[in-house]
């Protein structure tokens, strides 16, 4: 009996992925499963921010599905007398219900030094409406104004 190495027949059970097979010119066969893809075109790397960021598209027209969002904020210039690093907020429409959803992924942080940062990872299930990010809670008193960086990565799962 011969064996047919195929990545579509029989179909994988629900929630599973079939293995992808490949063969080189010498007849060697190997298999692999694709991992999560970092959507680098939809990543954010902002520096020198001195205010809250209004709602901005992270992905304007996503493929419906589950996403992992990683965020990092850090003070890059301390405020003259005090400051508050803002929180990172994400909004999307739920994949199943279509309902508008919001997730505050990081809290604000009143540390006014170069060691002040927040980071977090969250998981969402989005439909094909835009996934957006914003920041809220920025405060800076004195001169110079507090500056911060914001880095976001999103992966479709």
C-alpha cells in the first residue's frame, strides 16, 4: 500500500491544522506547521509623544479572527515636576456579536523617571471592522514636557 502525504485530505479536525508537506529534488520529505504571523505592516513604533493619541487604525480592514496584541510604553523624557504615562486602549468589533469592544491594556503610571514603563499582552476576537489604538491619561507638569514612546505588535492567531 502506498502512502499519500497530503495537506488537505483528510480534513483536519475542528480547531486543528493539517501539516504542510514538502519534498526536495533528492526525494527527502519533511513536514511543518505554520506559526502565528506578525503583521509587521500593522505594527506601531512612535517616539517623542507629548500628548494623548486619538483613536488610530492599527488594522483598517482585518481578517475576522483572533489576535494577540503586545504593547510597550516608556517615559523617554521625564516631566519637569511630574507626569503620568498614559494607558494604551484598543477598540474593535467582536467577531461573533459585532458589538463594539474596548480593552485598556496598560494602566496609567505616575512615575516621572526614565525607568517608568508599562507593558502588557492581550487577546481579542475581531470581525472585519477596524482595530484601533489610542492612549488616555497623559499628564505633564513643568518644563520639559514628559515624552514617551509607544510600541505595538499585533499577531493573527
